[in-house]
């Protein structure tokens, strides 16, 4: 079972954001977030994979988030991730799950999965 661990929650301060734009320049992925009273950009240097989906299609994931990490958070690190395992297999183990991480950005209407070497930087 996947485990969703909320990370960097002090930045979001309990506010909800929507994913407005995803920019990928080849190795850096930027996700622009917009809330009712603030805008933030998450910058993943060293991003390897990005996957975007409508939150309404996350019918299996949303209950797992609620039971393991607590719903209503903006950014999670995902442990026991089949997505990360798929990537390691797809890369013929040239990448290791020890050195890369799976993050889930849970926007109001959009979810973005990122496999990256590091946590994102926050630009306010």
C-alpha cells in the first residue's frame, strides 16, 4: 500500500491551490500554483518524470491519501510507490529508488506526480 507523507506544509499554511501551469525545460519542472490569496511556484531541479491528471480520476488514490497522509495537504512524498517502481524497472535499474523520490502535488482540480532527485524549491 502506498503511504502519502505530507511535506513542506509550513509553506502552504493550510491553504488550497490550483495547478495553473506546468513547465518542463528538460531537467527542471516548474509547477505554478494559485490560491485565493497567494501564488507559489514549485521548482523541481532534477525532475525525471512528470505525470498530470484530473483529481476526479484519482478514485483509488484519494482514499489512500486520506487513510495514510491525511487529505487536504498540497504536497506529499509517496512511499511504496508503484509509479516509482515502474520508473526504476523502465530504466533497467540505472536509477535507484534510494536516490530518487516520488512527489504528489495535490491541487484543487489537478494532481501532478513528479519523480525527482530532490524536494522542490519554493518561489513565492
